[in-house]
């Protein structure tokens, strides 16, 4: 994560990193990225929503 550009990539869960350029939607605690669904941790949800908007 340290080597990835912070303005594009975001830690959304302990095991997942999301690319903000490919996010289609946020549905509850799910980040929809193209045809994939990535869980968003409860602790990081607010930060993810703030960065996405």
C-alpha cells in the first residue's frame, strides 16, 4: 500500500484495497468495482465514503 498512489488507491478493508477510478457504486458496506463486490470494514466506511464523494 505504501508504494501505491494515495489519490487513486484506498484501503477499504484489512484484506482489500480499492482503486477509486474503477468504483461504480457504494451499497451499504459493499464497494462495487466494475463486476466485483468488495466489503468495506465498519471502521473505514466513513473514510471510504468521504474519499469517494
